[in-house]
C-alpha cells in the first residue's frame, strides 16, 4: 500500500487555513460566527454561524483542498455526511437550547493553490 501524501500536520494546517478563509467569507457576507469546531460524541461542526437578517442558524461544513486533482472539495460531502450534519445540528441546538427561526446546512469548498488567492465555493442549504 502506498503511503498517503503529506503529513497529518500538513493536512491539519490546510484544513485550518480553509476554515479561517470560510469564516472570513461568511463574515464578509454578513453572518455572525457563533462557534467554531464544536464537538460532541457524534462528530464535529466546523462553523456555526447566524444570519441576523433572516434569523437563520447556519451549520457549515468546510472542505479544503490544495487542488482539484482528485475532484472538487464539495464532492467530499456525500448524502450520508449531509445527514450526519443534520443530526449534529440537532445536537448543537439541544445543547445550546437555541430556537432559531430556521436552520440551514451549508458547505464551503476552499481551494488553496500554491500561488494566488484561495478560491471559495459556497453551496447553501445542501439538505433541501
């Protein structure tokens, strides 16, 4: 079996970079970051944000890649991952006793090329 490319630390650094880019992108769009990297026994939510204009809580999965050689980062979010995000959103709401007007699951894909700015793709309401 061939070894995986890159080290665990390098992959974590790329993921952390992507989450920072995504958080900045959401803030630029007017969303308020409520929490990052929330964990429970069932998994982790990368970003929890709130859209004050629509009273919508937004649960965000961030996928970051250095290139699209193996496909878009968005392709890594399968239907089963989206279902898990819905369950995690319910757990977050329960733990925080939050009652927003609505809840939405978004996915943000970040491509971090070796040169130039990051490219961000934002897909809203992936469970609709």
